[in-house]
């Protein structure tokens, strides 16, 4: 009973409260006479260095981080599925070219890509999407390539060709169904890493720009004043840890459910 109550609280009540706080609280009003106030009944999470209420800012930052990370993850998986499938079904030269690109993404230090890309496109929410996708697409692309490559040599594909089905029909009605689920399942563990990387990009100033609050920017501002007040850094840090932890638990539950369905 207690375990069920904790699950309801963690996965339903708290997200609803976060959404309400994100879009109803006053998160941008600067009150210099209320700088770095400690948590109280009026300000449950205290105020930051500009006197802004941390609670609604943190709620909005959590929502923004979740939306950014999940959207980026969906784009990563979709792009990886497409590129990996094209590599497996293309002639030799095209396939080798795509596989070389995938290998280059794996061996190139991310910090070099980050510096080069950010110097070209600058900061912003859209650009943080592009950076996340640019860094992670190769992982599902590799999964997709090997799965499609095995499927096109499988017995059902050979049998389908013998019955007169075209390559397009085999891909559309048979391969896609067999590729999407394993690629998505193998890519789900990327989501917590994407959440953490999104916070890191925001901390470096490459995500949403002020006054829009992000977990990374709140952590960055909190660290600068940590020697005066503990709460501006502790609450964003704990929120990031909880967000990553909850995402991992959801992923474990989804993967466990898929394994049970496959039995």
C-alpha cells in the first residue's frame, strides 16, 4: 500500500504540481530587497541573487528540461532509424560512407563538436536541440543498421521476394515493425544522459537564454553564491538528480513490460 502511494505521488501528483507551479507562479519579477532569502512560508525554496522566487522558476526549469530532452530524444531515435536503415539498404559505396560518418561521430571528441557548432549557430533552445541530436544520433543509427542488415538476409525477406513482393513493400509492411521496437528499446537508456547533457549545455550558456530559467543556468548562478546561501544551488541540483532518477525508473519499467510481452 505504501509503495503504491509513493508511486502515485512520484508519477502523478508531483508532475501536476510542477506544471501548475511552472505556469502560474511569478518567476521573473526582480526584487533586490529580497535577495537570497532563505526558505520560508512565503518563499518555500527561498529567493535567488536577484530576489526572484526559486520555486516557480525551478518548476518551469524542470518542465523545460523534460520537454527539451524528450523532444531531442525522439528526434535522435527518428534520425538514427532513418540513417541506419538507409545505410543497410543502400549500395556498397553509400553504405560505407554512412558507416564512416557514424564512426567519425563516435571517435570525435564531443567538446570539439560543441565549440565548433556553438560558434556557428550561437545559443538558444533550438540550437540546444540541434547539439543534442548531433551528438547522439549515431547510437540508434548503428543499432538500426545492424538490425535491418540482418532482416534483409532473413528467411522471411527471402520468402517475401520469392512471392513477388517489392523491396518497398517488404520494408513498409515487415521490416519497420521489426526494427522500431528494438531500436527504441536500446535507445531508451540514452534519455537520462540527454537530460544531464541538456543541463550541462544550459550551464555553459548554450540553452535557453535569460530570463528563461533552466536547471543548468540556475545551477551556474547558485554556485556563484553558494558561499553565502546554500539553497540556490541545492534545490536545482536535487531536481536534476530526481529528474534523471525518475526517467531511469520509467525506462526500466517500460523495458520490463516489453520483455514480459515478448515472452
